[in-house]
């Protein structure tokens, strides 16, 4: 694994997503094998979950999984739903998530998306959870640049650790302004759906001739090329989901080797970087 350091935290560049994992509260055999291999062979100790995922069952399954290891090896990311945040249920939701995860403290607690959440209220509650030791850091997800500016105008809003956003080879709009803004203002970007989320989109990407050719010339697989692209500057982290250890192996092949400038240009000729500001895409 390769790491970056953000606000004195050493964080793996690649972690596990748990959307649609542990749907009945336990990991399936394949999911458990994949996660165990991810931790043991690849150092994927960042796990991203949310109260929304399978109505809390992904948190429960994550908790059972990490319970077999030393808790301190992991960096656990969790998210509160905006509809709960709007009602001021931060503490109740955080405690319920902690219970399902069977841990004392969440490493990074995010607002899942903006919704109608009052940002002053958000910061106030998140800072209180931090001061009380229920979370170590807080952040946001799916915040566009205007949301980030608004957040930073709030007292202590600058304590936002991270913005988790949709970002991959096929969705590059954030490169225009949001990613540079976050870099300048010390907000870590965590890219979700680096493999395009749906089977149809992933298949379209990995069967594209340019991707196949570039992956081959870089000694990567199409999937590991897609991941390498997202983390290419080593200042953005990403989380992908797999419940299959063979897929995991495919995804991690030479993933930390840099992509050559020529190959990056070839990729950008097909998957264009943005030329103007666009609204942040979300799922
Ligand atoms: N904040 C947000 O709003 C938000 C939104 C979406 C996602 N997320 C987070 O980001 C994580 C990752 O995003 P994602 O789950 O949407 O999408 P993703 O990681 O881009 O893609 C996951 C899909 O790709 C498949 N896959 C992975 N490797 C494969 C391979 N080598 N060959 C074939 N299929 C492969 C997985 O199926 P298999 O299990 O069969 O491998 C799964 O269906 C989520 O799990 C979640 O934690 C956050």
C-alpha cells in the first residue's frame, strides 16, 4: 500500500467501499475473503461505510469483520444521512453507527450529501462529536465548490477533513475547480466509484481499446489503470467495492506504478479533462 499524510494522519491511497456489501448484516464468504485479502495482502485498512448502506447492515458486517483484527489498524469512514442531520440527530445516529460497528470512535464521519442541512448546525454538531471522542475527524460528501465555500465561511468549517466525491476517468468535471479548491484549502478528496459503479459503465470502460492498449503498455489491468488514474498525483484517495478476491487482484495489479505522460495524454484525448466549470456529478 502507498499512503498520504493529511492533517498528521497516515491514510492508505486505496480503501474498501461497502455499498451493497453485507446486505443481511454479515459478509458473504466471497466478500469476507476479498476484504481479508485486501487487508492482509494489500494493506487496504481504510473502510468506507454509511448508515444508509443496506439500512445499517453494511456497518454491522464491517464491525464483525474488523472485530477479528486490532481496531487500531483501521481507518473507518462512516456517513450520516442528511435527513437525519436535518433533524439534528447527529449524536443518536453516530452512537447507533458506533454500536453497529462495535467500536468506540469513528475515524472520519461524513455528511452523505448536502440535502437541506444547515451548515452552521453541521459544524457545531460534528465539532461536539469530535470533542466528545465519538469521532476523530468530520467531513462531507458530494459537496460542490459553492457548498465548500459556504462551509468554510462558517466558524470552524475549515476543520472539514475530507470531501468524498464521484470522480473517475469518465467523470472528470471536479478537476476544473473543486479539486484545485480542495487542494488549496487543505480538504482531502476521496474519490468514490473509481470503477464507474455500474456493471454497464465499468464494462464499457474496461473494454475500450484505448484503455486495454494503455493498460497493457503500463503492465496494468484496465481496472488497475482506472484506479491508478484517480490516485495518479498521490494526493487523492479512493475507495472501490469488490466482493471477489480475484477482482481484487485484478484491480491492484501494479496500481501504484505511475502512468507515463504519453499514456496520460492518450487517456485524456478520449476521456477529456473539463474545459469549463460544471455542476458536480453525483450518484
Ligand atoms: N458518498 C457517496 O455518495 C457514495 C456513492 C457511491 C459510492 N460510495 C462509496 O464508494 C465505494 C465504491 O463505489 P461503488 O461501489 O459505487 O463502485 P465501484 O467501486 O466503482 O465499482 C464497484 C462494482 O464494480 C465491480 N467490480 C470491482 N472490481 C471488479 C473487477 N475486477 N471485475 C469485475 N467487476 C468488478 C464490483 O462487483 P464485485 O463485487 O463483483 O467485484 C461492484 O459491482 C462504495 O462501495 C461506497 O463505499 C459513496
